[in-house]
């Protein structure tokens, strides 16, 4: 039976409930994190905590508890749920406000929810996905890991209905990222990825992959990338905490179409897998 924590009270997941007056429920006034846990170890925990702090600061949400309490609770959930591979989900909303008003009342008590989802071993065989090129219809603050994800949800539904696993979002002719992942292209053996001034989430996996690639003498270029450059790419992959390196073999709406994941992507994936097992 999975366990979850609501406001630092741990129970079996199906026994939890929250108020419908929670601002997370009414307005999506909440941020979240997703952390990979392998055999109870939270991978790149400090990077996720740093990003969570940035998200909280960006929406001016002040916590009324110590970060250490949050870290202890994350570790408790990770250890109580004994699946070898878990995604630990942390959501913090601005709290419960009985009089619905876009303007938050002062001194609300944030709602803190931590749970765990069983996931596949990130090193399971990856045969490569197909992705759909699509106009980015999200808001302009994708750097905040907000739970307001309706545009991402609709993009995933559209991709799935056409038999594809992910979308590649673009705006004004330039590439951003996927609905749930960051984007990388190998062009002339260099690794290109949209820079952080594109409308993207600063993915923890993205950051780690840039470091690993550079340590492996791959030239990494973070820049604004035009949509037409996909046609020239040797290899394309996407990245996320739960799936690691996700090779892309076909991009609908472009000329990019290969039979199998490329060698450079596979090599970087192996390096990354070694890192998460050792982290
Ligand atoms: N998604 N971009 C978007 C829009 C994302 O939702 C995610 C992660 C990423 C990759 O970030 P990271 O490497 O830190 O996981 C990029 C998570 C896994 C999710 O919402 O389920």
C-alpha cells in the first residue's frame, strides 16, 4: 500500500483528502517537483530543492516550516515506499482560502503534499519515440514548475491521439521543449539545446547532461534554435527526471526520420545512467 504525506502527516495514500478550497485546486496556485528515487536514494536532491525554492520565490510563496523538515519528509516517503524506482512528487500550494478570491489572503498556511509513483527502471531498453512538432500555447513563464499544466496536458492528448509519445513545442519559429521534457539536437557532432532564455523549464536532467557531455569532450551549445534546424539534425533526444535520456527517432512536421537511436545519444545515455546509479 503506497504512503503519502499531507502537511507532514503520513498516511496510506487512499486515506488522504484535501479541502476543495485549496488554492492549488481552485487556481492552480501551486508549484511542484519530481525527484527520481533509486533504492530509496533521492537522486540530485539538492538540485531539485534549489529549483523548488526558485519556483516558490517566483510565485512569492513563503514557507512557514524549515527546509530540513521537508527534506526529512521526502526521504521518509522515499523509504516507506519500497519500489526500487520511484518518482517522488512534491506539491506546495498557497493553501486553503474559504472565500474564493484571485488575490490571496495574507498568512495562509501552504498545503504540502508528498507522494511517490512507481516508475520503470530508467535503464530499461529505449527504442526511441516519435514526437509531434506543435505550436507552444503555454504561458510565458515555463521556467516556473507550476502545477497549471493544462496546455501541456492538451498537447500530450493531441500527440497520443496521433500515436506519438511527446510534442516538440515551438514559438515564433524557435524551439522550446517538450510537454514533459527538455530538447537536445546533435548537429555536426555538437550538442545543441535551447538556452534558458527560451521559454523552457531549467530541467535538472538537462543541466546534468550538459555537464556530462562537456566532461566527455562533446561541444555543448546553448542557444536559440530555429525550427528548420531539426531537418539538419543527426540525432535528437529529450530528457526528464523520470525517463533520463529519451531518444527521438521521428519528428512529425519535419524531415527528421531515423530507424533507431543514434550512437552519440546512446553513449550519453550510458554515461547518464552510470551517473544516476552512482549519485
Ligand atoms: N517533467 N520540461 C518540462 C515542461 C517538464 O515538465 C519537465 C519534467 C522537464 C524536465 O525537467 P527535469 O529534468 O528536471 O525532470 C522539462 C516532470 C518529470 C513531470 O512533470 O512529470
